[in-house]
């Protein structure tokens, strides 16, 4: 007599078949039955808060380019995680999120820890959300959710599973192959190629979709063929073009009038995997683009294409479209390329550490292929200017702005391939998810944290100054010993507050091998250039 397969056994088999054997989470009572006879080939990565678990899973997914599995606890745990789920949705990170739910026999009684309408709770920031109608449906629903998470545009999905489902019988799910790439109507690409042949001054706007689809090389080939200036879309969560390339022009500002002015010199702009018009500051700007600038938009998201306020959208995944488009074009040998982006002047060492000095020294020591994670909003412009990113997948941040993403993202990314990651994080951002240091230490994740301490929420202060509000209450953070805090989580740490200490401190922090665990360098900074909200105000 054969024993029936349980829901738990069928789900474990599905996770193994899809490569999701590293599980991120924070377990609670409604998930316990999922862990019965936990398989030896699975790794459970504990986050001490649910948003930390989601952030770590996101880093792992970006590193492996596969969906990551996250286990959350019912309504409360899902609620804690939603800021990170929002980031994953906006940044197109494929996550399969399973939340525990109280037993089906108790749901009509509105039990303790029960989630009311669980499939509605995480919306609209998931691609798919369900609580299966029957226990035996759980494996098939999870398999469908996984395929949706991995279909462009990729993103998080959510399944609520009542706790008594795990021991019920269910049929295993047969593995399926889903080829999800698709390309544009050839006539649309022919028309775009014809326009690029006749334009005078083209530009490309590169968004996070380029990195997500691993399309940096096709973008480079297109830019070089048509001699286009290349910009990164506003507040992009990733890079998609080598920033040391002579065609690279910089980063578009998240302010309507300034964005329009940046693109005004071009007669044709081609946006690739980019929302383009991401604004953070209202300035009563006019039309999205200046008269005479024509926009073409290539992206895999039909919703993004429908929302775009101007231009011609072509719904497509990027690699096949770019390869066909580039093949249709002749090399624009007679077109004058745009002038290279000017390099900033070297920082001078004075009586205190400035962000410019810190990032110059960091750039000199950062290996070319090292992954850089950033969550230091006050210093993002300065970092971009002085630490150019050269490789696909070499830069990760939040493109959506919910703080607490960087520390756990770096942990998950480091665990994906066990190569050392460098994470530049502000003091304010770090305090949203400082618990991630505990997980980094327990799993010896090779992460070097450079914590930039300017004493508070500098970006919020800058926004306040822009609109005439100063001082802004609640923006000062003082009295925290980040070195001791990191050490209490098991993460070695050091502090630098004088320029003379910084070179040796960075050498020590960055020189740790990939087989060593995390290290945090607490750097106290003063002054430096203003943030983007002030330097680009107009």
C-alpha cells in the first residue's frame, strides 16, 4: 500500500524542481507544519523581521536570476513585510511569497492571527495573490504563482496557505517549461529603425529593465552604432550601461522641468525598460518632453506602455528587439557623438571626512567586478559621480524608495554566489533593517558595509530646504554607536571619523576574502555637496 503524497511533500518537490531550495523567512505558529521533516538539501535563512526576510530573498533572486521563496507569518508578518514587497514589485524582483493562515476549521470564527481576505492584503503590489479553495490545490497554485513571478515583467506573487493544509493529501506537480521572452511587431521595429537613420541627435534612456533582462551588451551595441547619448532613468534601482563609457551622459533627475531640459537637445529618445517619467519633486513642469523631442518606449510591461503620457510604446522583451533593431541600422559614421560626461574634480582631504573623499577612496579600492549595493539617499548623486558602475548586475538599490532595503538586499545577493558585496548605506536607512547584520554573521555572508553617518535623514532635510521648511523636525539621529551595535549582532566593525584613518580602514574592510563573513565600517561624514534635490533645483 502506497502512502499518499502530502501538500508539504508536493511543495518541497516543486521548490526543488524550480531551484528554490534556499528559503527566507521568519517562522510563526501558522507555518510550523510546513517544516515537518525539513529536507537536508534546503537552507533556511532566518530574518529577524519580515521585511528583512523579503529584502534578503530579493537580493538572492537578483543574484541567481531566479525566483526566491519567502515564508511569512499570517497577517501580522505580511504587514511587516509590505514595504519590502512594494520595493520588489516596483523593481521587478521575482519572489514566491507564502504566508501562513489559521486552520480552515477556524476561519469562520475570526481566530487569533487569522488573516481576513488574505489575497487582498498585499495588493496591488504583487502580480498574483490567492488562498487556494482546497488544500489539494496548494501545489498547483504555487506552481502557477512561480510561473507568473518569472514571466516578464517579473515580480512578487503571494499565496496564503491555511496551516492544516500541509498534512493533507495532494498530487505532485509535474515540472513545466515556460519560454516567456517575446518580441515586437517587426513593422514597429522597422519604423523605429527608419527614424533612427534620419534623426540628428539620438539618445537612449536606460531603465532597470535592461539589467533585469541582462541586455546591457545589446544596449551598448545599439548606442555605439547610432552614436547616441545614454542616460539612466530617474531613481533607477539598477544600472544598465557602463558608466565609464564615453557615450554615457549621466542620470536623469526626478523633477519634471529638469528631466525635460536634460532631454531637450535630442530629437529622438529611445527609452529601454524605463518608466522615464519618475518624479519625486513637484515643480509645475510643462509637457513631459520639450517640443521637437520624439519618444519611443520599449518595455515588456503593457501596463507601463499604456500609462506612458507621451510617445510611441512598443511592448516587447528587450534582447530580441534590440538585436533585430541593431541589425537593421547602419553605423552612423557621420554623426557627431555627444561629448563625454565631465569627471568631477578630485576631493581634497581636510579636517574631516566628506562624502566626496570617502567615495574617491572607495572607487580607487573597489574591484571592477564587485557588486555595489547602495541605500544612502543623501549621497546618491555623489556616489554615482565618483564610483561609476561598469558591469551588468553591478549596482543594486531601491528604485521605489521604501527604506530598509539595502542591508538585507546585500546579504541575499552575497549568499547567491558567495562573492563579496559592498553595501554603502546611510545611518537612517540602516536603522530600518539593522537586524540583517545578525543573519549576515550567522551565514558568514561576504558583505562589507560602509555606513555613511551624517547624523540623520539628510535627504528629507534637503527636500525641506527646497520648499522652504527648515529645520525639519524628526530628521536628527544621534547617540548611536553603530560599531557596538554591529558587534552585538556578531558582525565585526570599525569606525573612522578622521581623513587620515580612512585609507587603512577601507583597505581592511574591503580586503576581506570571499570566504570571510561580514564587516561594517562606520564612517562619520561632514559637509559635501548637496543632494540632487538642491543641486538640480531650478
